[in-house]
């Protein structure tokens, strides 16, 4: 659909995101749309509204009621500046030894812990659970399970 829009519009932008996602039990880099189902397009509403709205694959134009909305160019430019060749890359957050963290995924989800160290690169970490029943219990988790 982006190619079809590019053929009739002066400017089309589909920002992409490169992030680590779980795949087959491991974290792997993957590229996907930053905003699934959305494409930024600059066009003259008077001249191209129906061409765009009824193009095959277009679900609609973002609107408030019946009025199409304009995304400020500053927002689009900010997204472009954060990427390289249209791809925004999200780097995993790095933790410091002794930092308070929260487990957000897996069987210990919701527990508070103290970050201890990285194991085998940045994909696995050792933490000390802070729960009363598990005071000082060392647990090894994927780093993506922490915030």
C-alpha cells in the first residue's frame, strides 16, 4: 500500500522500528512498523482525498469526527531524526549493579528486586528478589523481563 501511495502522493513516510523481540525462546532483532496500520502522507485534501481514502489497503484517514487530522510536521521530523534510513532502533535499557528493578514478565512478574549483574552478554541477568519470602533469593531472568 505504501508503494501505491508513493506513486500518487508527493511524500509518504512509513517509520520502522528495530527492536529485540522474543522469537523461539530467544531475543532476536526484528524490523516492524513503528505505528502498525499507519502511514504518514502529505497530500492536498481537496485534490487527493478520495484517491487516498478509497485506495486498496487503506482503512481510513485519521479523523476527528468527519474532519481529517493533520499531524504537525514537527512530530514527523522528530520521528525521522530518531531513525537511520527510516528505522528507529530501540536499545535495551542498561541496569547498574545494586539498582532497584521490577520484574514485568515471567513467573516473578510484579516482584521488586535488586539488579546484581549481567550474564552471557546483555540477554540474561541475575537479580536478588526483594520479597519477604524470598529475601536475597538469586534468580536468573532474560533482561527483557525487567524495568
